[in-house]
C-alpha cells in the first residue's frame, strides 16, 4: 500500500496539496465563529449530490414532471428522504449564506484587498436565490406554477428589457413545457455552473491575498477546504495573548467545522422526519387559479413589500428601490475605508435585515388573519392529498397525466361545480359546497346527503319541512306537500310513525347510495315492508308521487329510483320534465338543455352529491 501511495504521490503530488490545504496556521487559534463558511460549503455540496440523484429520476416536461416527483416521493426507495434533504438543505443554505455574509460585514473582512471576494459573495447570494426560484417550479405543482408566474410577471416590469426577459424565461406567450425545461436548464446547469465558477474564483483570490491583516487580529485565514467560503469571515479584535496564539486548521478548526456540519445535518434530518419530507401540491392547472400561491419564506418580504406599491408603481418597489439597496451593499468595501463608513455599513446591514424580518412577519401575520387565504390554503392542501391518493390507486396515473385524475374526480370537481352553479340557491351542509357561506340568503333545500334516510326524515318532519333547510325558501313552502306533512304526518299514530320509518328506508334504498349500502343490506326486511306501504292508504305517497307505475295524480317527482344516479342525473338535466316537477318547477334551471352544464359536469356533480367516489385503496365508485 505504501508503495502504491508513493507512486500516486509521485504522479499527482497529492500529499503536498493535502498539506497545503490542511496543515495551515490560524492566527488567534481555531474558533466556533469560523464555522459558517465551512457549513455553507458543506450545504452546497449536499445540494449538488442530492440534486444529481434526483435528476436521475426526474422528467423535466409538463406532462411528466409532477408524476416523476410523485414517483420519487412515494415509490422510489428512500426518495422522500432524499427529496426532503434537498428541500430543507436549500433552506439551510440560505440561512448559512446570510450568517456568513453578516460575519464578513461585522468583522470588516470586506475591506481591501478583499473587495472582489465580497462582491463574489453578493453574486453568490443572488445565484442561490435564483436556484431556489427555479427549483420552486420543477415539481410542476399548483404552488410552484402560480408562484413562478407571479415572479416572472414581476420581471416583465423591468424597464426596456422586461417583456423580452419574461418571454425568454417563459419560452413564449404561455406557461408550459418550454417554461419548465428552461427553468430546469437554469436550475441544473447554468446556475450550478456559475456557482462552481464563483467558488473557483474565490479559491484563487483567497490564495492570492492570504490572511487579512490590519483589522481583526483573530480572524480566520482562508485555511483548509472549508475555507473556500470561510476565508473572508474575519473575527473581532482579539487580546494580545489571543493574537499571539496560533492554531492549525487540522485538526483544531476542522473538528469544529465537522461538528457544525453534523449539527446542520441533524437539523435538516429532524425537519425531514418531522414533516414527512418536502411538500408536493396538486398538479399544475393553468385553468384553476391558485389563491394560496406564496413564495418561499426568504422571498416573502418582497411579496409583502410590493403590496405597498399601487398599480403603475410596481417598478419602483420591485426594481428601483431593491436595486439601490443592492448597490449600497456592493459599495460597502469603498465606504468601509473610513471608520464612519464601517459603522454606516453595520447600520445598513442591520437595517436591511430588520426590514426583511419585519416584512416577512407582516406577510405571514396578514395571511393568518385573511380568511380567504386560509380557505384557499386548506383547499389546496386537501387537493394535494387527493391527487396523491388518486395517483396511488389501483389504476395508477393515466397516460394523460395526474391532472386528469383530479379533473375526473367527483370529490374534487363536485364542490366547485356546486359552488359555481348551485349555490346561488342551495346550500351543502350550510355552505356553498367549498366551505364558504353563501353570499345571499338560501332559497332552496340543503343537499347534504340528499336522498339519504336522514335527509328524507328531515323532509317529512313537520317542524323542518317549511324551514330554509328544505322548502322554506321556495314556492313549495305553501304547497300541498308542506301542508300534508304539517297536518297529516304530524297527527300520525305510533303505528303510522313506525310504518313511515319503513317507508323512508324503502324510498332511500331506491338511491342505492354507496355510503348507505351496508345499512340497506341489513334492513332488507323493513325495506320490503316499506316498499309495500308506499302505496298504502295509511301513508299515501302515491296519491301525488308515482312509484312503480302506481299514482293517483302526479303532482310531484317520481319516487321510482329516487336519488339514484340515473334519477339525479335526469333531474339536474331538466327538473321541469313531467317526470319531476313539470310546469310547477320553481326556478330550477334545465342545466342540460340550456347547456349550463355538460354531461360530464353533471356526472361529476351527481357522483359528488351521492358521495360516489374513490375511497382509499378501493376502486372508484363511478
């Protein structure tokens, strides 16, 4: 082995390189405050490694991006952990970079001859922000899609070059496949390449200038591999005894750096395990606006800042003022030549950080207090969970993509259709189907679990039938059905009430409701009795309603198949059909003939009202 290593050293000179990197003096000795650059280097290295592995399973196209991320997250062994590390280490990278730059400013290590190194740090910050922004889109989920759309629209307001810049980023007029591929090229190619070039330049510069002299006496020299980004950190002025002491990067500082990197790793792993990995929203849908779209926390200050600039002045808040702040920061090495200049730099740094912190806090506080945002966020989370559930079902993801699963899902689309087309009159469990209160008073029945035993029991309750829950807001509030229930049913004897309970079970069984199947099967005997009682004189439903071709005077909807998929579909299509209300129909639109709803939309609405959708590991209901 010794001879092999000697041969390798003879050909490469690796021993000399290691000695130069590791066996290097640290004036003032090793210190914990010198670890920020090493931990930042470590975090970037982790991002490169995890990013390359994720790349191997990722498909950068609008038809397969979300699906490939789903595969990584839920199918690939350890994929959720890998993606979680990549996600949370990106957050850690941002924090470590800010801490690193803060120490550089506080220590005055941006002064000559290290101005260029400081400017490299500023560019590095922007590259890391660019990596975060471009990576946000890659899952091709609702959150990333709409947040990126907002970000690129901000870029479009840049004077002169804005529209052209947006078109280049987007890949045309619309967001789609080319947008994703261009952002992926930036995220996995251009920006990492620029990052490597910056680090190489940084290594060259710190080797050229060596240890900073003059200011802080105990600052960390550019020592060892970890000093690639740590060499400009500096330190506070040290006592003479401390300044006289000299330490070594190996093993003194290297041990501290290793412990700090281990702490960063532990924190990231804790977040991954606690949260279950990186979040994945529902598939991106250009036709479905996403009110809960927000940038990552380190962009929230800018999101909040732009709220204070009315239409037409966004360029001032997005371009002019931030540009001036970045320019002032870039001029710090020049201002720092004077004592008051260094104090100004410290004040500027503190002011910028305080402003960013305040704006970030305000952004989150306003979101928490905004019921519309909370509602949108809750629904977005539910949709994301539903997309994952459907993708993991027996049929898997179809060739048309995961978005098709949601568009064909009654649980997802039914509430939206109800809120858009039905909630002007009806409620669903007291709300518009999506969980919001109705903007106008309810004027028709609440349709939560329509045709179930509980719903029919309420309809035949003398105390409830004329309330807004049923007919209270309709023309039927003074009709024959209400009068019959409030007079005749209210006077039923105990035996008649028992008969009525059986009739209710029989009528509800006509709907063949999935969630009521077990109860219907268990009560078959009573259902058979109730079926016979529907036409009896004691109950008398067929005096006004047709049931199995028996009716005296058809004044109301048929009870044959009441609430079934076929019955409800036909009813929604045209409630004024003679089979239902005929010319007595009260404002119910003919959704089919009037082309208010398509056949597919009616199917989705019917299946949702009947709760006939895929559940867990079962095959879909409809």
